[in-house]
């Protein structure tokens, strides 16, 4: 009898394994819902996903097809695109939310269609995180919101300790500054804004904010326009913290109109510190027009999206830790680390 039971169990295992191999896919179709295509950092993540889809696909012996939708910073459009994606009947959907609070509608639709998904870059709002990520068994690939702000503050403190006179241009013992924020309700923008200032002050830099926080929607042109008006009213500004490099570049363009931050020897310059380490920021730093930035690794995030997704599709588990990613305490997210970028003299 025992032999019979063992034989039956062995047969069941063989049949199960055979079924798995019979159902093994050689091609995966993945739809990507993107906040907006014309964001510089977001573009680096998209390019990373395209690159790693090809590379990881070759490694796994499968083909990974990515179809990307541009919501143009419009949540209602992203909801429509979610319906289109469901019509594609993809194997998976990767989501870069157009609005942090807008994830519930998307997950309700995808859940009803039985399509698995993960979020990246823009975290669902605190109020919706549990319902759209935790409770759905989804995953989030992002960054620790305060880390970029902390590093901005640390960069400033290092510069202050080295030579305060290069920052405190009017010699009053304080640093007059403004803060350019991405968008009002974005967790990354909120944390970068808060901790760039708090960390710098905690490390001994005497800051004095001369205006309210300026919201420029991560946008170069909006930051340029806002800085032109602000600089005219507050020529005492000595420092700009920008939540991203696109806004920092807009700020620098505004300063250039007054002969500041040109990179030319002898021309005056104020301290400008951004986030993202875009190509434009690297160029501006090397040219002496921008002080520093904090690298947000878009390629690494793109790789994590593809790697973690494929592990789920092939094993039924996210497996972030097994893939070498640090799993956060919530058990359903991982953060890609930042790093400071500045010229070393």
C-alpha cells in the first residue's frame, strides 16, 4: 500500500512538472503606464527598462516585449490607457502613476482582469498605499523619499565647512535660500524639500528661507519663469535647492540672464543643488554653472522593474531579496539608493 501511495505521489509530481514545462512561455507582453514621457529622469528609467528587457530576456531565453503609454501628466488619460492595456491582454502591467492618489482605479481594473502589476518611481499616496500595493499583493520599486534631501543637505554642509565665504556671498553669517519643489502632493517632493533644509541646519549651516516654497512641477520652463521673478524680488538669494535637475537647469538659465552661474572665470555664482544626475546636470557641473546633484539611478530602477517582474511571472513570487535587492519592512517594496555628485577639488 505504501509503495502504491509513493508511486501515485511520484506520478503526480511528474505530471505537475510536465504541466509547468508545457505551459512555460517563451514570449511575454508587458504594458507600461508612464506618468509622462518628457520627464528627464523618467526617460532614463524607460530607456533602462528597454535595455534590460532585451538583456534579461536573452539571459532567461525568452522575449520580453514592452509597450509604453504616455499619460502626459494626466491621471484621467492614464485611466483610459489602463483600459487600452487591458484590451491588449498583456502578461503584466508596470505602472508609473500620473497621480500618487490615483492608483485605486487602476488596480481595481487590473485586478478584475486578472493582470498582475507593480508600481515604480512615484509611490502611491500614504492614504492609498495599503489598498493598492499591500492588499493587492503588488510591489513597489522606488527610492527612500528623504535620502535625496538628506544628501543635498550633506553636500551643502560639506561645502560650508570647506569655505563658507563661497556660499555666504553677502557675509551676514546666514545663507539666504529658496526651495524649488516638484509637485505639492508628491511624497518624493515633500521629503526632498523638508530634509534638504533640515539636514543642512542639523549639520551646522545657518539657513534663511526668503520665500515660500516654489512649486514648479519638475519642469525647466516653469522653474525658469519662477526664478526670474523671484531673483528680481530677492537678489540676496545665495542658494537654491531644487527637487530635480530639470528645475535646477531652469533656475540656472534665469541666473544666466543676470550674469550669474555662467561658468566664466570671474563671473558671480550662487550655489545650486539638484537631484537626478541628468546629462544636462553633469554638463552644468563640469562647466561650473551648477554646484552639485544627487544621483537617482534610472538605469538601476529600470533593471529592477524588469528583473523583479520576470521573477514573479516565472516563479509566482517577487523574490526581491533573492535577486539581491533589500526588501523594506512592509515586505512589498525595495528602494534604489541615491549617491551625491559634485566636483572634487
